[in-house]
C-alpha cells in the first residue's frame, strides 16, 4: 500500500517537551508563546525554543508573538532559519526590509544575526541566548542566515533559482566545513562519523519497520479528540 508521507509536521512527543511542527506556516509561534507563559506562571526555569522559516517571519502571527513575548518578557527563544526562500518566493520579493534580526529587535528583544552555515557559531549563539533567556532576560531572537540546497518539498520543481546559486552555497556546506575543521584538529573523525551513520540508519530502518507493522487506525477513530460542532453533529 502506498502511504503519502505527512512529513515532519506530525512528529510530537509531549513527554520530551517536543511540541511538534505545524502545517500552518507560523502556527507554532503563538503556541510557543503559550508554553513559555505557562512556564513563567508556574515559575519553571525553562526555555521554550521555537524554530521557523523566513516565510513564517512574514506572517502576522510572528509579529503578534514577538510583541507579546517582549511585552510579557516570556522565556522564549525564537530561531528563524532564514534560507532566503519561502517555498518558491525569494525573501527580497516579499519583504521590503530583509534584515530580520533588526526587525525582531524593534519589538524590544535581544536579536542576533548568525552565520547559519557555521555549526560552531550557531552553537555558541544558541547557548548564549538560551542561558540569557533562562536567567530571566526576556525573549531572544536568532536569525540563522542559511540556505536550502534541496527543493522545499517533494512536490517543489525548484524552478525559482539558478543551479549556479545552489552550487555557490554548497561551497559553504556547514557539515563539510565542520568535518574539515575537526580533521584539522586530528582525531578519528571519519571512523566516528561512519559509526554514527550506521547507528542512525539502523534506527531509521527499525522505526520504518515498526510503523509499517503497526495496525491501521480504524476509521471510527477519525473524530476522536475532535471537539468541534462537526463532531457534535455526527
Ligand atoms: C498559513 C499558511 N500559508 C501558506 C502555506 C503554504 N506553505 C507551506 S510552506 C510555505 C513556505 C514557508 O516558508 P519558510 O517557512 O521560509 O520555509 P522553507 O521554504 O524555507 O522550507 C508555504 C507558503 C501554509 N502551509 N500555511
């Protein structure tokens, strides 16, 4: 049977405080603000981290969330992966001001633009920001300036940019650069990497097998946990 993948949108694990993706672009932002507000009201010293793209930055939900997060000084870390394209629309075709960190700062929160092609720079900025948020310094915003080598999804023919542009960015592939740097430092980088790749491949195979062997959800369950009028009418 052919299954159409819903993709990363449907991963969720509340037990690990992983509240999943959202099929609505920017839909995760107000939810993240709510989680951060709950932590603050319960005096839990936690940081809620919300990832989204440059496409989401263009949505009203981002701006409403940024405003309330700053106003209420929520323990929220907003991480914008600016890969220059919202699906097929280039950032400079839909935004008059493309400096996203600067715009986030205008809400009254600390905002940094980071080289998103540099793993260590991202790690350092994320650590610093998370520590500051946890210490009560209010929301922080990171603009990770990066690029997407592949199409937005399997249904995207990727005709909105030239191959030369993609190749130019590939020269700065963050994983290749990190591995090169680690090789320069010495150590069994390639053996370690091969081991990690073997372990991950086995874990993925195991997960796929478990999912394929799991029973199909019966159609009667379709409206479980649905509280709308549609359910009451049924
Ligand atoms: C509210 C809403 N509008 C439009 C869409 C269709 N859509 C899906 S992904 C996407 C672009 C999102 O851009 P970005 O967040 O930058 O993601 P990237 O293209 O980098 O993967 C759009 C417009 C949607 N899912 N939700």
